[in-house]
C-alpha cells in the first residue's frame, strides 16, 4: 500500500477550486492501492465560502489534519500576508510530526497556495521523503507583464511583491521535485523554457476529473439563498466561475452575438447570469461582465453576482439552468477545470475558448456542447459572427450536443484516480534510483 501525505490548504468544507482534484480522486485512491492522509489549515483562516456538503462527501477512512494559522487580518499585508506565508510555519510543524513517523512514502502538494511547496525540499532533506507538485495554474507567470493594460488580481503592488518571491522560490522547489502533475500541457513547456538548463521530473498532464457522483448526491435545493429563480420567467443561461479582463474578448463577442440575435427577434426571453466572478472579499468584488454587456446593449438581461458560492450551489445552478455558457481566457494555457461538471450537467452548452486550449480538443473528442474557438488577433465582430452561426442561429434542440460517454471516460474520477496512482508509483521509483 502506497502511503501518501497530501498537502491541500484549501480543503472541504472550504469551497475553493484548487482542492477539487484531491476531493474528487480521494474516493478511489484506496482501491488503487493508496492510503492517504491530508494536511490542511483550519477553514476559518480561509477567505472562501464554506460548503458542508463538500465535507459530507469525503471518504470516512481518510484522516484530515487541520492546523490553525494566523488570522485573516494578516492577509492585507502585500505578499507576506497571503495564506501561503501565514500557513508555512504551522504546516511545517505538523508535517514534521507526521513525517517523523516514517510511515509516508511520498508527499503530494495539490494547491495554488504555491508558497507552501517550499516545504517539499525541507521535508525531503529532513526525512528523505520525495515530493510531487501539482501545477493547477502557473506559479510564475508573465501574463500581466505582457498585458500591462490588465490589472492583476490583488492589485499591482501585491502582485509584484508575490511574483518576485515566487521567482525565487520556484526553481529551488523544482530542483528536488520527483514529479509534476499539470492541468495544462503549457505549464511544463513554460517551465522548460524558463529553466532551459534544468532537467524536469516526470510529468502527468491531467485536468480535474469529472465526478458524476456529485450530481447523484446533490440535494433538491441546497441550503442558503439561490443565485437565480428558475421559475422567474424567461430562459436562464448560466455561468458560474471567475471573471477577469482576460475573458473580455469571449464575453464581448457573446454579448454582441446576443444583441444581433435579439435584433433579429430571436432569444428575446434569455436571461444571462454570471455568478461567483470575483475572488475578492464578500461584497467588494469588481464586476467584469455587466459593463461589457452594457457596452453591447444587452445589459438589461445580464446580471452578475461577484461573491463566490458553495460548490453544491454551483451544481444546483448548472442543473437548473436552461443553458450553460463558459467564456474562456485569451491565455492559451487556460483549461477551465470547471468544464467537466458543465459537461456532466447535460444541458445545452456554449463554450468559447482559445483554439490552443485543451478544452477545444476535449469538445472535439467527446462532444457535450458547442465549442466556438478563437485565435490571437480575432476581433469581437469576427468572433461574434462565429458564435451567432454556431449557436444563436440554431434552434434549441440543435444546441444540445450529446456527450460521448466512452470518449469522456478517461476524464472521469474513476479513470483519473487509476492513472494518478500509477504516476505516483513511477515518481517514487524515480526517486529511489
């Protein structure tokens, strides 16, 4: 039995995107020969919604170690107040106690709280335990440096401080790493370009899995306020996920195509809902979709709620929508890990993604929705015409594309768990050579 310690600071009941890989794989790891314990932080230290429904679905045999960290007010300090730096000392102490027993074969860091990855080299030096890193996002990115017109998350000062620290940390962690999982093939390629003299470890490119069991156990109505009323009149098209200026092309083209359809007398009863679009504190998020809709003359039918919602409520929204829409980033490396529950919801689905995104290939292979790709340099008008032709010019029945279950199987939680555990065994063999 392979003994794995998984470091996931955001963990249920915290509803945060970067814990989803671990949460979805956990029910199937033991049957694939992995015994897992999770090292996390106290949920009260995390500025994300709490969703007890997520915790209820965890396998009862999995032990979760939660450590207290300094409180949220410290998060206002540029750079050093982030959760990662607040969590390093308590996670280090707890990890030291666990690894000192000698019962773990490998440590797996699965989180976008990248600062905590610095514990990997420390624990390998102290206890001889190899570690594997999960690239759910780019740890070091030039995206905002190349696009100065776009404001980075958290503001320019905080982003600049964190980016400088990350540039120092990343190569030191990679140097002793025994394996990398990545949601996008672009991230390993970026690492090879950034560190041309380094030898990268073994890599597994695997997106977050699709978990139909989540829909199977979804309550009829989740607790708390609902983001929209399905019986409130009109047809409700829904997007749940982050916003941002990198989605401006896809969103603007969507709204332009809607405006043209309305002018032609089609889809006049559509109501678009953009939900959970900001990572900012509750009530302080900046809207990115509503202003674009107003520019295109469809602001009267577009609503945006910036506050994040729990994952159970997210799935309720997908299940109760009349259609789903996912605007993609102008960054080709963006994979939109949330695309799998959109596909599993079984609703008419419109996805607008960069042609080099792995999402485009997924739709080509498995179907499940209408995917409209775009290229660098495409204008809003050009992309809007493409969206109109492939989505708005079609009847409702033609918008519903069946999902090929056989083609989708490799992306399910069951298949991904088997692939993942096989990869960890190979990483461990590499480390022991």
